[in-house]
C-alpha cells in the first residue's frame, strides 16, 4: 500500500490512546493508515519531516463565532483554523433556528475546516452583540429549536443559552429552563454562558450531566470563586454530577487570577476553547494554540492541554468516535506543532499581563488527509 502522506520523525501526542512517544504517522485515502516507530519513506508519495515537532490530533475548538457577514461577532473560520492546527470548530449559538439554513449553506458547507454549531434558544441568535437576546421570553421557541436539531444531527451539537443579566434582563434562569426543554426534546446537551447578574448557583443546579458551562474562569461577578478565593460548593457538585466546564476565553471571560486560584484547589477546566470572534482575534486570544500556551504557564503539561483540546473537546460535543484522536481508520485530522522556548507576553481579558516561557505554534494542519 502506498501512503499519500508520511509524517516522519515527530513525537506523537494522542491522549485518547495514551500515546506520547516517537512515532511516524501515515495517511492514505483521507484516513489514518499507520502509526509506527519507523515507516520507510519509500512507502509514501509525500514525506514531511517533523523531527523535534509534536504530532497531535487536529484541535477541536468547541466555542467560537464564525457566522461571518451575518453577525457582528463572526470571523471567517478557515484563515485562522488552517494555520492553527484546528480542524473542527464549533459556533456557540450564533445561528438561531431561523438563521441556521443560511449558516449551513454559506458557512459550514463551503469551509475546509469542519464547522459545527449550537442553535441558540433565542430566535434572534447572536446577530448583534449589544442586544440582549433573551430580554423577552417570547423570543424563545423550544419546539422549533428541537426540530432544527433533530433534522440536522450531522451539523449541530445542541442548544446555546447565555445567562447574564445583560443577555436575559430580569428573566433570571427562565431562558436556561427553555434551553433545557428544547435540548430534552431533541436529546442533546446545552451549552450555557455564565456572566454577571444571574446567581451562578441557580444556573449550576439546573445543568444536567453532559451539559457545558462555558466561561468557567470569567471574573465579572457570579464566578466559581467566592469572595474568600474558594471554589464554590455548587461548582464542585456540578462537576461530580457530570457537568462539563469549558474555558471559553473570549474578550471578557477569562481572568488569570480566577483560573489560578481554581486550579490551585484542583478545579481544572475539562475543555480549553477560545470563544474566538471579531473582538478578540487580534488579541488577546488570536487562536487556540495561544490559549493553550496560557495554560502551560498556569501549570498544565503539554499532554494535558492537548487532551483538553482534542479528545476531551470531542467528548463534550459527543463526537469522540469521529475526531479528537489518531486511531487507525478514522479521519486524518492532524496537527503538527513547535513548542518554542523563550519569554512570551500573554494577557487575560482584564488587561492582566503574565509572561510564559513556552509557546505552542502550529507548523502544519491536515484536514481529511489534505495538507
């Protein structure tokens, strides 16, 4: 058998297979064909030498906004993903049930990157940033959201809802209840944005196993950290119940001190995502490898940040059979990284600067077996 591409001489990190070792990776017909200690160059049409580099599953970013041209948040996915090792990106609720057809036809289908989406519980979706999309409960239509999800299983993940006073006004957790209603009709998870103005314990007690709390290290009130610097009991209970905690860095939803204090107590996010959009693509987020580098500085190992952006992320969106690993016979979504040593300035979303001594930089991205 002649392989299409051979990645030779790198260190493979595949947490799903508990693999962190020197391996060659061969790709044929868009799938992972072999992972072995030494594969001869003569067996491949194209050999890419990746000595001193790390070969990983393609990164999975479960929170971004890529409805470009329709929403104020939307960026174009391919220019950033294909240069960042990100092979799957999930829009966190930019489209509603009403605007999903356009998202699928003009955004997801033409893209080289795999683009999936949550459907917002609000019929407005996230068209215009400053608008509180659930100030009026009549904007929600759980039945139509569920119908959209059930008719579009391949391209959708679940229901998105934002729970901050700016988004819901005086409606408290009623929007979350409506989102859960839609999710239960469709048999999908919920992703819930947390922010200031809605008591976090009220939100957490409604979340179900497999639902995702995003912005878990935000620091604008109603945080997982109390005024004494301790992780609140409700966060621990939600984690024990199977609720998934996601970073969702964003432009206002990652505070270095909150992450540091939580992690010192053993509360580490399950998933690391960017919440990439027009307001942060030019800083402080830039891309997923930059976000992962911040967590290297916070004390996670290289293997841990790769795990939280590959197989853990795939599990959070219920795609772990398809992506997030390099198992033989599965789609060849692969990333190659350099781990650069030096002094690098990073910023959270509150203007806090911290200096790290390592930075991940994507060297190449392979999606469905194509460089």
